[in-house]
């Protein structure tokens, strides 16, 4: 007998015909058949409830041969207990899955139904016309597909990594060239200023020397210094401001990656400044109440400036949301996060020390300012769509221009002092609109 067939026979001998699993506490009936103790007792319990089946008090039919067997004559089969335990623990004799309908090993795989079947199922009308493979061949096919997919994923990420490395190098080189050009212009400006300073110093010395001469001699010798003075023109060199670099930080695919953390952030109407109107476009309704309403003096409402916070409070994890702006003129706006307990009654600087991590567009300029930064960020044009990314555990809040994917600013600290909320602030009436998710926000005129 072959080893495979021997193993199959051994598994059959160690399997209970009721639960189709390896024996647990096997017992033998009077007719010589073996079952799990719990299985045979459950079988007899079911038989007790059927009329006309009990022929002898205390005796029940054997599930295998239907011969009546006294319940009290169940004998523990210790040898079978050891055999079942050996088969259960042997790695080469793990129990095969059996077909629930035919109790045969699931040796085949139906490609149409994408399910394992037995040899009896193969001949049934349900599967007769289907494409069928041996289970081992199907498993190997799926392993090959998984391996190919894994290799493709690794390859694509390696290609993307290589592209990002090249893009990083390109940006750093462009920034280095820009730095060198700016430094060169600064050096030229310094040299120009030195030359001008030297000429002015010589002229000053001549004038001082002439001033010690007699009146007639001084008048005769003034023609040459005066002509030199008329020829000296002080030039103020122009240098591109360091706050406006041409090379911006733009990582390909950054916005798409951040959008995997996208949150449905909605402003909290109960926190909104009394004259800050919120309109829910999805529901076509106003969320904010009238200033004359009962909520005008609510402790949760901002009353010092046109601000609101989001309904959601963040105390862990990574979160990203986007805000669109249709701002007119030289309006002021601010975006970011704030502590959930910031002052809502007083005008305070919006800086981390006061619980605000925001960027704001300075009125009348294209400077994106942060009170914690040494120098503001000068923009070619104000962003119309800003992305805010909060990494709570990392202690970072980053801002991006969604339209071109460029990085605007990042706050970084060891840890945040407590839960944070999205923060939104608009300027004066008729300054434009701010769109957060499905809510449009503007200041009532």
C-alpha cells in the first residue's frame, strides 16, 4: 500500500463519522463502532425525541449500522484516543477539508465557481461543464499570480522611489543654483557698494583738504572736486528677496498620498462668530443662527473675530482636509488647527503659544505669514485651495497648495498640549467665501 493511501486510511480510522473531525474522547458502542462521546450522546438525544424509534428502554440505534445499543455500555477506546492524538499532531497527516455534501476530500478546484469541489461534485450536473483543475495545481497557479503581483508591486515602488530620488536631486540642484545666483548678485552688490564707498571717501578727503586752503585758492581748486561729485551716482542694488524663492518644494504624488487620510471636516455652527454665515449646500439650509437668537452669547461661540472650528476633535492619528477659497480683493484669511479650549472671547495673537497653529494671508500682500516663523512666505499668488495635514503623534501640522501640490509651511513640536480642532477664519464682510466639505462660509455684511 502506498504511503499516501496509508495516510488516508489512517485519517479515516481516526475520524468520527458524525462530526467528520478527529476523535475527541472516543467511545465504542456494543456493535463495535466508535464515535466521540459528545457526538453519540447528541445523536441519541435527537433520537429520543422521535416517536416509534425507541424499541428498548435505554437503548438507541447506532448511527453507523442502526443496531440497538444500550447507552450504558459505552466503552472508552483509549487506543483510538492515542491514535487520534498522533494523527492530529503529525504535520504530514493534517486533516483534509471534506465536501459538506458528499464527505469526500476536496481535491479539485472549479474555475467557474472559484471554489474547491470533490470528485463526486465533478460529475454532478452543476459542475460537469465547468473547467476543473486539481487543487494542488490551482493553488500553485494562485501562488504564481501572487508572486508575480508581489514582484510587480516591488518593481513599481522601486521605479517610483528612483523617480522621487531623481526629482529630489533636481530640486536640490535647482535650489543650489538659485542660491549661488542670489549669492553672486549679493557679492556683486557688495562690491559695487564698496566701490561707491571708496569713491565717496576719496571725494570727502579732497573736500576736507580744500577746506583748509585760503578762499581764493579754494575757489580755484573746487572745479575738479565738484565735477567728480556730479559724476558720482549712488546706486542701490536690487536683489531678489530671500522670502520668494523660485524653486518650491513640490513632491510628485504628495496630495494623492495625503488624500488617503482625507477627513470629512465640517465647521461647527455653534462655534461660529455671530455674523459668520454657514450654508450647507447638500441639505440646502443655513446652519448658523441669527445674531438676535438665543445662541448669540453662547460660551462656545467666537465673538472677537469671524472664526469657527470643526465639529471633530483630534487627539491622535493622521488627518487631512482641504479648504477652498473664493476670496475677493485684499481680504484676510487664516487656516489651521487650534486647541479645543482656546479663548473665544478675546483677541489674541494666533500663535502656538496661544493654542493656534495656523497660516494666514496678510492683508494687501501675497505674504503667507506665521507668527512663529522668522520670515513670512511670499507667494506668487494666493492659493485658492489649501490642504491641511495633521500628524498628531509626530507633533506636525503641514500646509499645501492643492492646485500645484507645493508645500507652504510646517509647524513641528515635540508634542501637542491637548486635543485639536480644525480652525477657520475670514476677514471683513464681502471679503469672499470659504468652502469646507459641503459647507460654504462667509461674513454677513
